[in-house]
């Protein structure tokens, strides 16, 4: 763990996303850890009765993978993070800005898990 100010100054969301949230690495090997997490989240959000008005993710980082399978179960999803750079990274994706992390392979994988809906 590190102090908040150091984390605020030093954390690089682009490097973090590139290292942990691509479905395959630079040599084409699958990211089995991410794929297992996505399968687990799909199973969890598929449980009977698991739904609601609002889901709040506190400390989401620059990521959306953990929210994808929740989209059909919650009317509103709120993602919160401490660092400015993580929030900016999410905003770039939301606004479809150039240079935003490409979540489309992860989204496609989750859609396949959910039956291509």
C-alpha cells in the first residue's frame, strides 16, 4: 500500500489497463485471469433475484469489466474512484474519445457469455 498522494501522482491507468485488461497479451496468449473473472461476474449477476435500481462501485479504477454483466440487472450504475486520472480515463471511454482504452474485445466476450444479447 502507498499513501494517497503518491498514488494520485504516480498511478498510470493506461499501463494498468494494458497490463491487466486485454483478453490476450502481446504474444497472443489468453488472459485467463480476466476471462475467469468475467465468467464469475456473469454467473453472479445471473443469480435469480439479483437486480435493483442502483449499483454503486466504489473504487472502480479505470475499469468497466466488473460492471458489464450488471447492465441488464440495474437501472443505474454509479462508478466512483479516488484518482483524477482514473476518472478521466473512464470519461474518455464514455465520450468515445481518441486514445480511450478499447473495451470492445472484453464487451464482446461478455456478450458471448450472455448469449450474444
